[in-house]
């Protein structure tokens, strides 16, 4: 199936959003433009949030018209916007081919994290995750991933990029729909655009990539991006993790933790986060907590204990507050920070593990 980027390139205009600096430079050089024009256009798109070439007032009008004839500056379309009672915002985002994914903004007092999707649907079928009940549709392009950050900035009124770094959208977490490491090239390309300090300018220290454990790609993340790493663990035995996170059958816990120990930059200042959904009577015993401590020994780490967020038809229940408290106390006493994540956006199905869209894969018709 053709991607939206391919559709645009096959037509009369190419989309600049999602191009690397080098690609944009080559595209503009094809019009005979000097290199400094790339820097100007990049600034207008990623620092000032321009959505049309007419806004680029440092360019002469004839040049703006030429660019508009040859190129596009796209944004995903917001099909539906919801705001939770706790101020969490969720957008159902539609792309050029009609498929949809969800993006969530989680605000704090003076900052906030944007939870970005990397795929439409998911291949992993994790049994506790609502997204896992939706078949994989396709990977998102680099432009579609970056576009989620851009539309969030639109909604928050945060253009141009603040020179002092003070902004509500301060962090990005690749924890939305899909497994980022199964869309590796597009995720890397998109995050390099996001991290460019002459544009959106979100530091690698403020980006967290969450993976269910695609072991061969973990070292690549450290080499190519150097962002913070989060591991969706959720169990302390292969038997249980095979059920909760079927990817474990391919990359078992021992292999996953070995990759974590070797992760470039994994040290106390940049600890690996182990995400652990608290499931009543499944993985929340005191014995489980002690086993978790033994598993991660020697890895600079912290635990993110996530009270299970229910969704329609979910086969699990959330652990009791007392069980979560006992679990956290054991992990804390062993020297690992173990904050209990406060559920955000549950009332609009925007919390961890609740994201899903109605997109289905379009199959090619014979003949």
C-alpha cells in the first residue's frame, strides 16, 4: 500500500514536513536555491510553526509562490479532541490516507509530556493493552510522527519555540500506539527533527522511548538517538511475560536485561525505567517485588509502577492500593525509586494502555 509521503511525491508537490535537513537542502537546491534558504525554511516550519509559505516573510513573494507550487507543509488533521477532568488532552489524529492514531498531552503545572504514536495499531498483542486488540495497520511516516508534536504545539499556542526552553510541551514519550522499534528508521528520523535545536528543540534528555523489548534495536537507540529508555516489563518470569507481552517468546527476559546492561549511556544520571503494570493477583505479590529487584540488580534503574487502566472487555483488574503500596515498599528498600504513576485521562481512555483507533488495514484488491 502506498504511503501518504509516496502519494505526495507522486503528485505535483512534495511534503517538507518529515524531511531531514539534508533532504530539505537537496529538495530546495533542485530549484536552484542556495543553502541558506534551507535554514530559513526550516526555521519557519519548525521554530515558528508556519503552515503556509505566505507566512515566511523573510522570503520574497515570488519565491514563496514557487515553494507553494512545488512543496507542501502538512499537518495531521484532528478528527476528535477530548479533555479529561484532570486536564489531560487526547487527539484522534487522521492522516492523509484516512487511517488514525491517538496522541495524548499530559500537563503538569509548568510543563507537560506528549505521548506520541509510532504506528497505527500494533503487532505485539500485549494482553493488558487496549491498543493490542487492534491489528497493525501500518507504520507512521517521519512526517506523521513529527506532525503530532506540531499539532500539539498548535493547540497549546506554543509557536514560536521559546528561546529559554520554557514551554508546556517540554517532554516527548514514545509510548503511544505501536512499538517504536518496529518502525525504527521513521522514529529516528522524526526524533532527530524534534531534537534539532534550531527548530522544535526538545533535548534528548527530555525524550523517552518505550519498547516492549525488541532486543536487537536497543543498542541502536543508544547509538543513533541517545534518548532515555523505558522497558515495558510487567512480569518477572518468562512464563508470565509470554502471556502478557508475547514478544517475550522471541526475546526472553534474560536477553532483554542483558541489552539493558549494555545500553549506551545507561548510568545513574540516566537510569533505565522499567514499566510495570500492576495487575491484581497476576504480578503484584511481595514475591514478585523481590524477584524484580533481583532481576534488575546491577542496572542503573527505576521502576514505574502503573496501576492498571481498565478498558472495555479488559481481562484484568487493577491491583489494590494496599498491594501496590507493599510492592513499592519492597522495591524502594532495595534502593530503587519506584513511583506509582498517577492515572491520567482515564475518563477519556487516554491513560497508559488505553489508546486505540478504529482504523483497519486496507488490503489490495486482486485485478
